[in-house]
C-alpha cells in the first residue's frame, strides 16, 4: 500500500531547499509553503486512492491494439478523467492558457507521487506536458490559441514524435518527409517508440513530429517540427475528420505495460496534415527547449519507483517472520537481520539522496528562469544545466538498483509476479534509456557542461558544497560523521574533475571512456552533501516535536555516508586511471 | 545466436587451472584434456542446435498447469529426450549407477553451456543431479538400486522439496508430517517453490522431501529426508499406481517461465507414500551434502546468463549504426563509442573473472575429494568451502549486473521483449535468491568459513594469491599493470579481513552488517587475481599462433583491473567503517 511521503517531501522543499524564497521571483510570487503542502496532500490522496490500485492490473492487462486504435487498460480512462477534473494537467503550465505556475520542485514532487503510484499512467500527462511546453515556447499565437487550452486542461493529450528505426539517439538520421501544401504540410513516415502515441482516453491527441521538409539539408540542420493532430481541428476549434495518422502496432515491453509504446504511421495516401512550428529546419532546437525539464522528470521517475519499491520491501521485512535473529531464539521479522536492514537502508538512503538532488536541481532551473537578479539567474541556470544530466543519469541508475534490492529483500517471493516487487524492476528499467541513455547523459555532462566552461560551473558548486559542509556544526555524532564523509567525497570529486579536465584538454575522447563513472561519482557526492545538510538540520530539530522523523533522517544519512558514499573512492580511481583500458582496446577483440 | 565459448573454456581449464593434474587422483585417472575438450564441443553443438532455439519460445509460452499435471513448453519434451539420448545426465554421476566421473570444472563448464543456451531447461537436470547426489551419499543400497540407475540415465527426473510457505531460508520451521506405516511413511503437507516439481518430460519424478516424523523434536533436529515418487515403483522396478503427490498450481514468475515452479501437495487422503532416507531426524544433513556443488552450479548460472547477454550485446553493438563516432562523420557501429565499449568490456571481464573463480573453486572441491595426499585434500577442501559462498554470491550478483548492462547496450530496443536482452535479466534474477540468497551466502562466509577457523583458510589463500602475483613477470605492459592492480586489491582484502575478524571477535553481529560488501570484495579481488594470472599466461602466448585470443584476454583482464577492480577500495571502507550505521539504526525508523 503506497503512502505518499509527505513529511519527507515537505522537509526537502521547506527545510532543506527553503523554496519559499521563490516567492521573490516574478511569476511565482503567490507561492507559499501552505500552497505547496496542500497540492502534495491532494496529489497523495488521488494517487493512493485512484492510481495505485490500477498499477498491478494495468501491468497484467496492458494496453491493447486493435485496428480501430489502442485501448487503454481497464480503469485508465476513468482515472484520467478524474485526473483532469482535479486540475492536475494545469500544474506547471502557462497561466495564459489555463495553467497554474508552481515552483519546479513542487511540480517534481507531485510527479514523484504520481509516478510512484503508477508509472505507466504518469507518462501520458508527462508527454502532454512536454508537447505543451514546446508549443508554449515555439508555436505561433494562432497555433497556441487553437491547441493549448485543451491540452493544458487535459481534454486532449500530446506526444513527442522523434524516433525512427534508424534514428534513435542520433536524430540526424530522421527521414520522415514533409511536403508543402498551401499553408500546411503533408507528412509521410514511420515513427517508433511513441509513448501513449494512440489511446482512447481522449477525443484527440496532438503529435509533435520531427520531419524533414522536402529538399532540406541532411543532418540535424534539416529537421523541422510539426503539429500533427490525430483528428483535424477546424479554425473554430471544433473537431474535423481523422488525419492520416495511425498506430500500426504496439510494443511488447519488459515493463510499463499499461503505457502503449506505439509504432506510428504518418501518411498512407495523401499524407498526414501537419502544421509547421516556427521556422523551417529549427525543429530540433524547438524540441529541446524542454530537455532540462523532461530529463529532470525522468530522473524523478527513477527514485519515485525506488520509493515505492522501498515502501513495499520495508512492509514485507516487518511482517515476514523467518530465521533466528542474531540475539533471539524464535523466528523474528527479517527486518531484525542486519543484512536486511542494510538492504533497506540502501534503498531508503539512495532514494532520499536522489530526491534531494533532483529537487535542488529543479530549484536551480526556477532561479535561472525567474529570479529578478540577472547574475543570480545566470549562475543558477549554469548550475541547473550542469546538474540535469547527473539527475537523469544517476537517479535512474540508482532507482534501478533500489528496485532490484526490493526483490532481494523479498527472497523467493520477490521473483513471483503477484508480489509486485518485480514490476518495479521491470517498469523502472526504461528510465535509464529514454530521454537519453545514461551514456548520453554522461557525454552531455563532460562534453557540454564540463569542457565548454572549463569546469567553471562545477568548480563553483564544489566550492559551495565545501563551504556549506564546513559551516555545519551539528552536535549529533552521527550527523557530524556524515558531514566528515561528505567533505571527503567533495575532495575526491574535485580531484577527479581536475584529472578529467586535464585529460579532456589533451584529447576529448579521453573523457568518454570514464564519463559514466564520473557521472555516478558526481551524483553520489552531491547526494552525500545534501544528506549531510539534511542530517545537520535534523540534528537541530531533535529536541522538537517531530523527533522520530528527524532521528530517521540522521540515521539514513549516516548510513549513506558510511555504506554508499565510499563508492566514490573506486569511481575516482576509474576516472583517474581507467580510460586507457577502454581506448586502447581493439573493438574487434571485444 | 549463442556460440559456446570453447576456446575460453579450454584456456581456463587447461592453461589457467591445468586440470589434467586431476588425472593423478583416483577416480579421475582416465581424464585427459582431449576428453574434456570433446565433451565441451559436443555440449556446445547440442546447446546451440537444440536448446537455444527453445529459449525465447519457452519464455513466451511458459509451462502450463492443468488438473492432469504440468505440461512443459513446446519442444522441451523432445529436447529432453535428446539430452538423455546424448548421455548428458550421466556426466558427474557415480559410475556404479551408470554415471561418468569427470572433473568438477569440466562438469561446470558443460553446465555453463547448457545454462547459457536455456536456463529454464537446465534446471530440470540440475535438480535431478542434486537428488541423485543425495541418494548416492545417503540412501540404502536397495533404495539406490531401485531409483538411481533410471535417474542417472535421465529416464526419471528428481526434485529437491524443502520450502514451505513459513519455511524458506529457515528450514527449522518445516511442518510437513510423516506418519510411520510398516516399512514406510505417509506424508502430509504443502511445499512451495518446487522447481520442475511436475512435468510431462518423463514417466516418473522422484521427490526428495524434507518432513517431520510424528513426534520428532521441533527445529532442524527433527527433520527427516524421504523419497517420495510421483508414481510408485514396485520392487522389481516396474511402475505401480499414482502416489498422493500433485501439483496444485504453478507460479507466475519474473523469469525462467519454461521451468515450472510448483506448489506441491503431499497427501490429500491416506497420505503420500514416502521412504525414509538414512536415519530419522538427520534429513537436513543429508540434503546439505550436495550444498557445495549446488551452490557452485548456481554461481555458474550467474555468469552463464552473463555470457549469453554479452554475446548478444556485442553482436548488436557491431551491427547497429548510430551517432557520429568521436573521430568520424558518418554513422558508425555503436561499438565505436567509448562508453559502449566500456559497457561491453564490463560484461566480458566480469564474466571471465566469474568463470575463472568458479572453475578454480570446482578444482578445489575435486582435490578435496579425490587427491591421494590427505594434507592436500584437507587444504583444498577448506579452500573450496571458503570459496563456494563467494562463487554463489558474487558470480550471481555480477551476472545480474552483466545482464542489466546488456539491455543498456541495446538502448530502447533492449526494453522490447522481442529483442531477447530483457529475458536474460528476468531469468538471471532468480540466481541471487535460490540455493540461499546473497545475504545467506555472506553470513555463511563470515560466520562459518571465516570466524570458525579464525581466518586460516582465507589467510592461506591471500598468501598464495600474493606469492603467485609477485612471481608473474610478463613483458606486456598491460599485463604488468593488471598484476599491479591485483596485488593492490589483495592487500586491501587482507586488511579488510583483519578488520572484519577483529570486529567478529568483539561481537559476531558486527560482521553481519557488512558481510555482503565483504563477499563482493572477495569475489572482485579473487577474480582480479585469476585474470592477472590469465593475462600473464596470455602475454607468454602472444608470439604463438593464437594471438587474437591472447590479445583479447590481456585487454579484457586489463580493463577489469582498471575499471572494475577499483570497487574494492570502496568496499574495503564499508567493511572497515560501515557496520555501526546499520547496527545502531532503529528498525522502527527504517
């Protein structure tokens, strides 16, 4: 039984990040902690009551294809209706089109709750949100007026249509064609991996499609972005006839079964009607304006599933009686076995570290976009840009590890599908892949975020982390020890960054052979820093009324510092000395 | 398309381990490298042609339950017939009952090939082999004569029937009752997780069942072992009537779908007829005589699936064109991306390290059982006992990691079931659980294998590893570097062991909080040692005719030393300083 971690979320938002500071930003001035808390409480109630019960059934049944279109699993249509009635799609969208601006960390916290309860469901509004964001920032006024209000309200959904069989991570190879026809285009091409590309939740779906206008140059500079509605929309907003867009099959996947992953055919006769967004040949740029928020959203999914897996494993460990406890005779709960506790604390601490890092990164994006002071905006944007690939890469890798441990805590029962622990492993597996694999994130981190500014943004963050940690002075010994471990990790990150930058200067390819270990090193160290800060805050709160929460916070942070953070040492060695063994390897002999 | 890694297997068996030395042992005197090689070649042909094609279809179809019994997936019955016709079940069994003794490492190598091709299939003969082993060592002559020949030939299969809903890792809680009736017993009880507990491959199945004779004392000292045939066997060996044994359902599992995991009901009316094996109340001891070989077998499964996942990922990485290569313009194979090569080399090197360690451990078991010199036997047995939990724990954890990377190499395609990469992840997931979870293995390692002899067996191994590494003097620089890294790891293992033993002396529970990290530290270090030896051997062979193989061996070993082995540093820190953060944690606050 999932319970939204409301106390924990409020701790991170209010106590660790102090997001009420955002009320000083234009556009976020009406934000208050009370508003955030009430949003999350309401999201928790909805997720627990409506979405979570559909998680297992949706997994078992899956979405189903038919020649008339894809049918969502039982209950999803009703749940989606209640989701829109609750006004959830509006959260985070532009108020001019019916949206409600809230700070990114609040929006991320809400997304976590939805994803914990039902990842497959969550993807539908998430993709719509991405399409909305693309239209908000790049479409014409007329296009916005026609499409946005009903997408923001959730009456219509949206998709992101990028991938083709030969064009995955490498979108330069997109071949879908667009032929001009009066003020619009006719599209022809097959697209794959289209999440919620077709379904029966709504009357219409607005596809944001990458295609190449006839005669455009090859490569990424010849790709344009089109609006392609499933059902044509008349100028007065009423629905017209069906467009030439259809789902020809859905994938049989490892997880997220209730989220239809569609093979979409655009144009089988006259072509699918599409409307150019912005200028020709600038489609990739338009599509990537929301890259940071999309990657942040997937990072959140990683620990959201981890949180759900943790809750279930902890519940099992309290109720399953098995084995003599080290100091007892009768069978006790397996929670009493130190190794089971070690597993659960690994799950819990990695989830808390991931959450703190993701929400901190969301705060940087908000400050970067909204803060009145230009210098603050620039610094926060640079920090957000630096952090996003780390959040996407590390939080999802960690979410996979967490879900896998969840099975292990259950022993043989974990391998049985009815238990539910296996579904989390299957579902979360996609998160290290879509929106750019961990390898892609790590290349972005070292190639664009580190090399381009010669490590300036990273150096600023390292300086801040060290300064903040040095300023902590908790009385609690575990919190003090946590601080020491975090400081040591920061030193290792600094040294590894220096060595990586030196290598990158010598030869850019150097870094590519150790980029994922470096990304993990960053995630661990930054998670350790934020948990050390959390532990110090908790230590200060120990005398108050919420003692149990704060004691748990310290114990979890201390575990992370002593059992998880030491991985930094090995990763630093790999970053420092591991590249040659990859670069000198003969691919023919691999 | 799976290809048995014959050259690699011969390298480990013949060059690294020199198993022809076993021909000096009574009972193994007719062994030669030629015999071993021909067995593996034949196994490879059979696995590639017969078993591998059934791996995906078996996964999709699964075994099916019906009131009349469980039906194996299409093709499995025929494959099993061909398996027995090929004489494969005999391998490793006692020649007195029709078996063929071969060294354990050869038997393990054969099992690897079968498991790589089709893990679900492999479990049926493996369980039979366990039952055969239990009967060989504990049953009466009459029982052996009646059951063994047809189990050794594979005409009948066997099972191991231990678990009950309340008795998983903790067999003290077994409740199945056995009531004496003349020279036999009547059994009543429900058992779960019975691998291949029912099926239509053979006319009969011999269940080895743990039960409690009416009036026996509680706990593990009141458990006896019974032979319970599915179909009763007359004294002349002919089949009689159906026994009261039936499969009431099969589990819906994450993986190994073609291997029926049965809920078995013993006795619904007069009770299932069972024959006591050996003395009453000593059942657990009889069942555990084959614990070392069973755990070794599961360790082998870990890297067997890893090998299969690696082969498929490498094939994909050579054929999938995507993305600009660092130094090229046109789309190249993704193998050219350093991070993809890093992933593949992680898979390959972890598989080779696991294999070397598992086969080395098998050699110790053989020397412990068969060497003419008592002192050699004792030392080898102690080393084998020490290594087996490490092989079981580390090779299966590593196999899980390897299979997961296999999905990642495939990107989005890895998440699609048709690709096949996901099945390896689902299948291998059971290996860290059955035959004792990784946590159970690590407790065995530190509680029984380390604490009991005060670290003597580990200390002897550390001394040997260091001496051997110091004696290596390869001219090849990568092989030299590999040796240095391995030596460093051995030093870290030694220090970690010292600190662990000191903690165990102070309080046994100390070690339980860091036992899995210690087990992984052991596996990594020992794998690094054997790969460093392999690299030195390969360096000496570079001038010969098999240059490509040896160059690959060095490159893989060097990668392991520089990109995988550094994890030892972090694990050593956890072993040294991580226990308190678990032991002081309040379970109510986890």
